[in-house]
């Protein structure tokens, strides 16, 4: 099976830059997608195709990918950005569709 | 406005069956693939199944193959998940999500399935 690895937690102070990583062997060939899930709510897409931001998502959210690692960056994190963040991608054959284990972002 | 509303969750005994539904509105349902994603209590997200626009191709995570069946009715703008031989580890919130070029670009609020005696 295929796995995407994320750090369990990241903590920053308000206004600082938060970076959440996602590593996977197929990421050089496959896009990464990022989802934000606030407590008790459904997930929301925040980054697609490594770097693109859906309409309505604040500009402080950005994505990048290099080699086997994709990164979600929140520049000037706000208290309202506290949430769990999940990366998603597939293996090289697209037969396994997986989420990373999730990263809990604390902004305090 | 895109809306996805799941229903059909509840308490079921191990070995039992349940059918989940997802009512879609605000977009042309027949033009999109659709997926089910679940989240066990306190755990992360897990993709469960996907069905393409006309229903001719279906894909499942290994842990539900042979027990779950995804289907759709484009005339009714509805997605379904028939679940058989349910196990305690299937306990989760089940989300319906829209997929086309971008996976899971819209999600429903989910429906809770609890498998317990």
C-alpha cells in the first residue's frame, strides 16, 4: 500500500508562518491536495494541484512541492486557521488513493 | 450553490447492513465522479470508494472490497453506499464528496455509522 507522511502537530504564534509537510514516494509524479478540517466540521479544499488556491481561500495559504515532499504554507497564520490539515494524493499507478495522517495546527 | 446532503447513518450490529444516500444539488451531477470518504472517531480521513460519471467504473479501498457497493442514480441526483457485513472498524462519519479534475472539491456534512452490539 501507499503512504503519505505528515507531522502530527505544528504550533506557531499568530502572525508567524506555519509550514506543514507531506512526504510520499510518488509525489514527484503526482499532485498533492490539501484539506482543512476545523473541529466538528467537514473538510474544505485549500490547495489543489500542488500550488493552486480555490476561490474564497485566503492568499496566506500557499502550496509547493519538491521531490518527494509537498508543503502547505500559511503566511501570517491566524487564530481561525487552527485546524487539522490533511494532504491527499495517489500512488504512481493511481490505484491507491490516500490521505496523510493529518497535522493539527495550533495558533496560540 | 453546491450542496451534498448525506443520510442513512445509524446504529447497526456487527454483521449487519446499511445503505447511505447522498442528495446532490447546485451542479450538474451527471458530469462529476463522486466519492465516499470516512473518518473514524478521533482519526484521520480515509477514502472509501469512487464512481465515475456514468457509473460504469467503481473503485474501492481494499478494506471494503466485496462488502461495500457504491452506486448512483443520475436521474435523481443521488449517490449511494450499500454496506454489508459491517464491522466495528467501519464505525465512522461517512462523507459524500464531489470529484472531477479536482478530488473532493466539495463535501457534505457527513452521516455517522456506528457498528456495535
